[in-house]
């Protein structure tokens, strides 16, 4: 206690026995409403992972011999078949460059050239 006029007194506390459990079935929704985006937080760890569901269950039991408490949080997910697109390679044509327009189906170059001057 850091209050200047506070006094410390012994206190006897008597609680009834109780047993409470609580389960949150829409944990993703609850976390999202609190501003926590679990999905994007886990993406850097495993880019192919998609979190599909989450729940949390907690229980506290108070009785004569003491207190027991436990909680469990479960996330379920799946791997995506499609990997996220990589960051695009940037080519900024602010220097001389060559180009070629190719018909990939027939395997022939239709137009090729070099740009040396810019307007």
C-alpha cells in the first residue's frame, strides 16, 4: 500500500463454495471486436494457414480446500491450396530498355524493339 493515510488490517474472508465455467464459442468475433486480428497476426508464421474458428473455455472452482482454475483456447484452421501472391517485381522504365511482344501460343515474337529516348 502506497497511500499515505492507509492502514493495514487483518481481514478474514469467507466465501461460499462455487464452481463457474464459461465458454466463448465465437472467439474470433470477440477478438475482432476488441481490435485484435488473429488471422493477420499468424500469417507471417505460416503464409498458407487460414484460421477458421476459435473458442475458449474457462473454469474456476472454489471450495474449502482451496481453488482450482483452468482455461483452454483452441484455434482451428486449414491450409490454403493457393499461396499468397508474392510482392510484384517493379520495373520502372526511366532508362533505356528493350521490349518484345510475344505470341506465347505460337512461340513467335510479334514486335521487338529498344527504347533509347523518352518524351
